[in-house]
């Protein structure tokens, strides 16, 4: 994931696409983890935080 400073340079459409991709990746991870014993909890946390960062950047651009 890109750093917070580089998210400011993206357009709202790019950020929305990034949110969509990360949410799909998180959904796929949840289904793949359900059947396996080897859980990568940190990847799930990272994906959720990436989504939150992108949504924060979208709202900052909309309100600016």
C-alpha cells in the first residue's frame, strides 16, 4: 500500500477503485482462511487499515 502522503495525489476515482480492490482482496482472504488452520491475521489487519486510509483520503478530498 502506498504511504499516506502519496494518497493525496490520487483522484477520487483512483481511491474508490483502490478501496474496491482491497475490499475484494479482504473478502477472498476471509474465505480462504475459513478452511485453513494457517491464519495470517496481520494481512487482514493491514488490508482493513489500507481501506480506512483510502476512505479517509476520499473524504478529505470531498470536504476540501
